[in-house]
C-alpha cells in the first residue's frame, strides 16, 4: 500500500542512484564517447531532476509527519546534493524511525 515513509525511501534510493549515474555519464562517457553522451544526457538529467524535486517534497512532508526538528530536516535536504548523501540518510535517519 501507499506509505509516505516507504515512498520517501524509494525516491531517496532512486535519487541517489540517478545522481551517481549522472556523474558517471559526465566523468566517464563524455570524454571518450561524445556522440553517446549527447543522447544520454537529456533522459538521465531529466530523471534526476524529477527525482530530486520529489525527494525534496517528500522530505518536507515526512518531516511534518514524523515531527523532525529543523536540524534533521536540514541534514536530510542537504544530503540530496552530496554524492552518496541519500544513502547516508537512509542508513542513519530512516532506519531508526521505522
């Protein structure tokens, strides 16, 4: 069934993976395969952008539901712009709330 907590965990995982795939595309594919890079950039970037926005919205909704303080919410939001940050949030903040 639909659960805000499970939805956030899924979106956090997908957002973290899409962020790493986007970096991988920029670091490894772009320098060597310029023609493939142009084809991959738009769908990967669009998927990551949508997942990033969903992550932010769901984090704010979950913070209101779980009554997180401002510091916890700020850490969860900042983690979305740091590579591997969403995996850290899942391991530290989401495991102990379940």
